[in-house]
């Protein structure tokens, strides 16, 4: 009478599939039993124990490549190895939780890409009746600023928070956005640039760049990508920004040049 279990029985008893058992064999985690006189491999209790141990470790998150060494380790080394696996699993869990939180933030729009402080600025823009297109462009600029010029991101938010408390600045900014539909040679652009520059220069402290930022080799490129975002879509806005920057430089403000 045949003794031992067939591979199908062993797999069922261990709670895995036959495919998994064969995979464990290929990896050397569980040795293949010898064939009996009928040509069948018969799994003994020791084989089943090894199979259950391998399945348990795999289910706990231990990489298959490490299970063989663990099963053959002494108790002290086994415990140390499990501590290491536990640490790595904790890191993976933290990473997965962070990814889950990001997905949750994605359902909330801006808050997936920007900190709460920046989102509050965007909310204020909407409350102050800036057009949705303007708010969307500012959102994009803030995302770019955080990624490309993180050194000036917080100072930039401070500027915005300050100017959004100034009705005159709000009116000038809305006029600037309206200038998108103007001809680039419209004389009103020169007048508006002078007014905007004068307003900025009235609080020069807000225009200061962080120490060392302007000395970076790619400062001008990164700064320009943010400050001139979407200018290619409106020649009049490009001219307005260029005039404002020129007036600031003439007044001694160090504006990075592209």
C-alpha cells in the first residue's frame, strides 16, 4: 500500500496550488520526494512541514529568494532575518499608505500636487472673482514653482498672500489678465507695466531672492519656465511681463534673465 501524499494532496493540505509546490521545487525551497514503485512522488510529513513553512513565510511577505536560507538558519539567525523582513515590510506599508493618501488627494484636485497653503491661495483667487482660466494658470505655475524652484516657493506664496489683501493689486492683476486679448503694441500695456512695477517696488522686501539662489547655473532657466508659463499663447502678456521685469531690473531688483 502506498504511503505518503500525492502532490495534489500535499498542495491541498498545505493550502497552496500544485503549481506553487512545483515552483517551490524549482527554487529549491522544498526538495522533490523520491518516486515510489508506481512512479509517483510521495510527500512525507517532513516534506509537508517544509512546504507549510515555506508557504507561511511567503504569505508573511518574505521574498521567495530568501526563504530557503531562512528555513535552514539557526534560531538566532532566523529571528534576526525576520526582524529585517519586518522592517522592510513596515517601509512598504508606509509607502503604500502614502500612495493611498495620494490617490485620495487626487480626488480633491489641487491638493494632490500642492500644499494646503498654496491651495488656500487658489481658493482666495476664486473667491475674489478671478476667472477660472486665470486660477488654472496660477495653479499650473504653482505646481511648476514647487518642482523647479522650491527655494522660492514659500516666498512666492508670501507675495501672493500679501498682494491678495491689496485691492489695487487685485485690480491691476485682473487688468493684466484682460490684456491677453490686447494687441501687443497697445499703449495700455506700457501703462499697465509701469503701474505693476511701481506696485511691486512699493514693497521691495517681498522681491528678495533667497541667498545663493541666483548663483545656481540653471537659475534663469528654471525661474523663466515658471515666471513665463504660457506666455507663448499670448504675445501681449509676454510683452507685459518683459516690460515689468525690465523696470524691476532698472530699479535694482535682481530678476534672473533667461
